[in-house]
C-alpha cells in the first residue's frame, strides 16, 4: 500500500467527510419534523388525512432512496422545482428518513401500556399533558434506539448523493481514484472515515439513551 499517498489525500477526504456529516445531520434534523408531522396526521379521526399519511409512508418505503434522488434532482426541474445538489440531498434525505422515523416514533408511543394513559386521564390530565408527562418519558428509550439505527442508515445512504455530484466522501474517493489509480488505498481511507462517523453516531445514541433511562435503571 502507498502510505505516502494515503497521508497526502487524507485532508481532501476529511473535507469531504464533513460534507457527508452536514448532509446527514441536516437530513436527520428536518426528517424529525417530517416524522412528527406524519405521526400527528395519523392520529386524526378524519380518515382521508390518515390515508394520505399512510400512503406517503408506503410510497417512500416502497421506492429506493436512489430513485427518489434521481426523480427529484432530474425530474423536479420539469415542473419548476430546482434544487442544488446538496439541498436536493438534504431534501430527499429528510423526507425519506422522516417516513421511516415516523413509524419508529409511532411504534414507541404505542408500546406504552394504554392503562397509563387511562390512569392519567382519570386524574384530570389533558391529552397534551398526558403525552408529555406520561407517555413520552416511557417511550423515549425505545424511540432513541430506533431513531439511532435510522441515523446510522442515513449516514451510509448519504454516499448515494454522489450520483447527483455532491462532493461527499464517496464522490471524493472516486475522483481521487480517477487521478491516482489507487483504489485500495483510497477506499480503505474512506471506509475508515465512515467507521469513525458511524461510531460517533453510536456514541451519541448511547449517551442519549443513558440520559433517558437514568431514572428508570439501576
């Protein structure tokens, strides 16, 4: 292996890794609000609203993220919807991960014993107070783990935005291979950087989980 080359290209890959982190973090942030909106819509008594939310989730989960990227980036301009590559990656990533996250959040909330809600309502708690004070604290640990897994998936899927020319880690690695003809060294470095990013995300998830369960575990 050419270690001198690896040292030389490391700063370029680190710079691209920050783009990967940026796209993933922004997608996760906005995706959380998309997910909360979908969970809220599915709680409506008006059936068409529930059908819309469930239909959206089914479509997103039933189509590849890769295809969604291409559809929005290349198909969007035909209807006047234009986004630069990075914003397209964030937009599609947010609406994609939001669909999956909504099911994780909804499942975590529904896992809380319904008797807890009934008991809270019987002592005068309103719906919002019951959700905030009773349901969410109990659902949080499971929710954090589920959403955390999706965050890791999102980081890995971010490599697909290279297809729309976002200069993230995978795209930069491909460019460097084209000029150096050293795929083993370049892809080894990029793989190591993905591992660092993923383990950092796992550390954040574990810290959040411990904080959420600090009063419920011995």
